[in-house]
C-alpha cells in the first residue's frame, strides 16, 4: 500500500522524495518593492530541513497592482540583479536541503485589499460580499487586459524557472482572479470569457497551456482548483469535474483540490464553524480528517494526473489511508508546519503519530476563538484571528526563532491588521 514515505515521480519526470507537501501559505515577507528577502530563504531552509518532499510557496503575484497582501513577492517585468539574486536564494534554500520547491503564481483580482488599491479588477464589477470595507468595488477587465494577465503568468513562470525553482503552480482557487472567472456569480460577462463553463474556464486553460509551452515538458506545472465555491449559483463540483477533464489534456503534473473563498472560507478549517447542512462532511470523511477528501475521491475517477489534497490532515494514519484508497497521491500540510517545521520528519520516522491540534489550546478568553456563529462577519473574524496565530509563528521561523504553541488570538489578530495596513502604506508604487 502507498504511504507518505513513498517517492512519487511526476508526469514530467521530476521525482519527489516522499508524498508530504508543505502547502501554500501566504508569508508577507517581501520588501516594499515586493521582492523576496533573506527571511524567505531562512524560512524555506527550515521547512526543507523538516523533511517534506515538496514545498509550495505562498502567493507570488504576477502583477504588483493587485496583491493578495502588501508583503507578497511579485514577479513582473525585467528582474533587477538584486531581485533575481533574492529569488535564487529563496529557491536554493529549499533545493539545497533536499526538497523541491514550486512557486504558486496568482493574481488576487477583486480580493486585493483596499490599502493596496481602491479599485481592483475582476471579470465583472461584482464586489466581494463582506462587510468592513476591506475590498474596493472592482472594475471589469477588458479583453486586452485578460490577454495581458495570461502573458504575465507566462513571464513569471519563466523567471521562476530561471531562478532555480522546481516548478510552478497556477492558483485557480480561493476566489482569486482565475477562480473568479470560473464563478458565474462573479463572472457575468457576455463575451468569449463569460457565460457557459467553457468560456469561464478559458482563462485557466489558456494560462496553463501557455505556461506549459514556455517552461517545457520537463518542468512541473500544477494547478490549484476549487472543488466548489460553496455558494449557491457559484462554481460547483460538477463544474470542477468538467474542468478537470479539460485539464487532463494540458500536461498538468498534479492537481491540488481545495475549495472556498473569502466569502465562504472553507479552506480555513475553523473548528466549531458549522457549514450549512448540505455542505457538511460525511462522518466517514470526518474520521479521515481531510475535509476535501470526499471531493478528491470523486475527482480521482476523472483525473489522469496525480491529485493533492490539503486541509485538515493531522495524523499519519489518515494520510496513509487517503493514499492507500487512491483518493490522493500527495498530502498537503500547512498550518502545523508553522508551529513544528519538523513535523514531516517526525511523521515519517514514527516519532509522532499525529500533529497536535494547536487550536485546542486557544481558549475563548485568548481572543475570538469560541462557539460557532451564524453571523458571517464573526465567522470571518474567527478565521482571520486563527490565521494570525500561525502567521505570527511563520514570521518567528523566518526570523530564525522558535515557534510558540500558545498565543493570545486577539492581540495577534489586531497586530496583524495594523502591520498589514502599515505595509500597504509603505508600498513602493508605480
């Protein structure tokens, strides 16, 4: 039976030393010009030494005007010698320590924070449905601008390859720009980029095809795709299966199954946050921990490429079960690695049977963590507050410090919000 200790050779020929993947998490470590820094190298060296076979970076943006957060690395235009040297150090920190590293390429679309730009872009002028004024009302991209988006993905992929990264992942999930095109609630266009699923998927398929053509057949290209947006009238699981069928013909080396967006943050895995009944996990899936595994089981019947599942995995038993039943070929682990970067090695050696549930030590009195709420705003704040705990620890690792297993959520959340706003004001624009 396949286990997390087994290597995997991707369709392009690149061999991963095991099946554990450090999944993408936004880092926020770039400088004011959105260049990589020494903190990236420190962080990814630490994660590579922890034993995962593959590391996937957080969002690296293809357009500095539309960032997911101010501290994103962005790859656009001609890279200065300093910027290229920093990217090379970033990639080398992982590969020198035995891991492969893929760049997750993204465009934030309408989920660009207002302190980055007041007018983001999207398929159509449909605003993010969240209170608080975090995101401006977007304007619709022109057809020429859509073609420019594709060209920017291709350029960024070529720079990543030249810098020594092992591969690239095209981010088509979580409500960012490509995901927005797939979502009929957001994509209300009537031209060749909107309407039926074939048109809504055109940006993704053309981007993947163009990237593959540019980087060549021996360089890994992955896609991160929502299983569903978990919104009535949005991108559905049936849509997902159809898109997977189309991606089968595009030379994708593996497909990562995820789901949700800022409006429906299912990818955040907030303990105690109940989804509507029709979206709840089956009991068998709960026992297997991973909350997108049911979707992956069904996607495996369509997909010709390997599948990666991220979200909820904590125990080796559940990871091995998912691999053994053919529902996944790669296991993504993210948040626990912010607290224990050696977790992959410990799971592989048997030193640990499961990652601790760090959230269980975060009490109601420590911040927002607490009972489920039917209020969308409170659920979102719960999610972002929990994320702040992990981001704070990620930053500690990037600074060469040890992580902390306990942290008050409210101060962490408020600190992160202030830091983000300050970084937004400090951005070098133009």
